[in-house]
């Protein structure tokens, strides 16, 4: 296993992290025995970063039960505060105490604000006294590092990074999201500020493996040495020095073994110039399915009406390159489930954005299409439900 250091405290973090969202299931519940066997294999091969969250049904308890069997001191636990549930000051302590109980531990090494997508949401938490709460938890050793996970555009990511003295952050990043979400610019910005960057969705939930268009898959199959689509995606990430840990939601032993093997070999700069050309060709094949030729450069931003233009287009494209469900999920997380929504319906058709778009995109017309195809009845139902349960 290869490791990269947290520059602030010299923690050696395995470049492969265990994402605990997708533990194997037995019926509707987590298959504890299978999950423990997979985690044991991962730890024996040097994986020492395990990521879970309060809202990953049963995940914290599954991980805690396993680690209590003699593995706790071998790993760093990362879990997340469901800040969208917080209604009063005491809620932070209540949720954290419950998490410690589930995890059967007295400390969390890496604690995140879950899906902190804009600085305004952080401002709301500040009103509840979260900074003093974090300071207390760090002073008594219950929290060692504080960070946030993020879904949204680059500009919002930079604002969140600058809003507090964070210890680390977590972003969605892969070769298809190189210029969307936080993107390469956000990755480098965080790295330059000394923040370890944890990567989630490195293979877009497996869609860069099983969901590749046929022509894209053929491009990889003809290359020597032969590598799986997963290996191409992971090597692309680990080749970048700004990447600290890549989370993989492994749910069978074969996946653990394959990812561990790749993580023993994938050093910084492991992608050759030819390898990068191959990835560019694969991206081109995937992009042929896109609706809007947006590169996510952000020159159209900020929008006077508050629309996250690159975020809207990225989600709209995802609907056609991946799936309707994934596109809707991205659209909800990146534009709607935030303090100040930034969905396409907010467009005032002022045209300011089009003056700066290097791709010459008819942005106003395309946002009408985004609204038509994304803000449908299921969207409004999900939005209403989210508001009701306090996640809006």
C-alpha cells in the first residue's frame, strides 16, 4: 500500500480509502459478516482510512462493531455531521454523541460537515455556535481534524474553503468531473492551502466501469498493458499529487483485492502522456452523448440571478451520459438542496452569461431545456419532501 501524508499532522493516509456507503446487503440490511471480511482484507493490505456518515443506513454501526474486534487503532475513522438536521444548538452534541456510540469509539480522527455546498449554509451553522463546539471537541481530543464534503461548482467550493480554517476536505472528482463540481481548479486551490483532499465518486458510482459507452470501452480494451476501466480511472487520480486519498465503495472481496493491487503501484505521475491521450479519447466518446458542450470553465459566472450555470449543465449532461436517476441526484444536490438554490428556473434571461462563454453556448436557451427536462414532477416532489424533513 502507498501512503500520502497529511502535511499538518504527518498522518500517513493510505491512498486507497474504504467508502462505507455501499457495504454488501442481505435483503435490505447490511450483511455484517461479508462486510467484516472485506474490511479485514483491506486492513491487512494497509488500508487505514474508513469513511462513513450518520445518514448511511447502518454503516456507522457496522463499522463500529467490526473495529471493536481489535482493529480500532489500525484505522482513521471519517464520519459526517448531518448539519441539515440541526435545528438548535444542542443538536450538534446530540448527533455526535450518537455517532460515537454507533462507532463504539471515543474519538473521530476526520470529522466532516456532510454536503456543505455553500458558504451561506456554513453561516447558518455559525449562528448555532458550531465554531466554539468544534474548538471544544478538538481540545478534548474527540475530534482531531475538521473538514467538509462538497457537491457543487468551483466558485462555491472556493468560498467554502475560505470560510473557515479547515483541516481537510472531500470532493467528487474523476476524469469526467475534471472541470465540473469542485474540479481540478478546486482541487489545486485546496492543495495550495495545505488541505488534504479526499476523493469520492472516483468512478462515478461504477458508471466509469460498467456504464461506459461501447466505443469508449473498446478504446481501453485495445491498450497494452491491459487494464480494467477501474484501473484507468484510479490511476488517473493517483497520478495527481494533489490527491490524498481516493475512496472506493467496495462491496465484494474481488473489488478489494483489485483496488489494493492498483494502490500498491499507482504513484504520482504514473500516467504517461499516451495514457492521458487515451483518457481524452474515452472522454470524447462519453461527451458525444452530452446535450450541452459546457466545459465547466465558469467564465459565465457569477450569474446575477444566482443560477449555477455550469452545475445545471453538468447535471443535465449526466442525465444522458449516465442515467436519469444520477442526473436528477446531481441536480438536486448541486443546485436545489442549499440555502440559496441555484437551479435553472431562477434564470432571468438577462444574457450577461452569454457575453463571456468561450464555447458560444446559447445559455439562456439551454437553461430553458434544463428546466424543462430536470424540473419535472419528480423533482418538485423530491424538493417538497426535502423541505418537509429539514434538508432544504
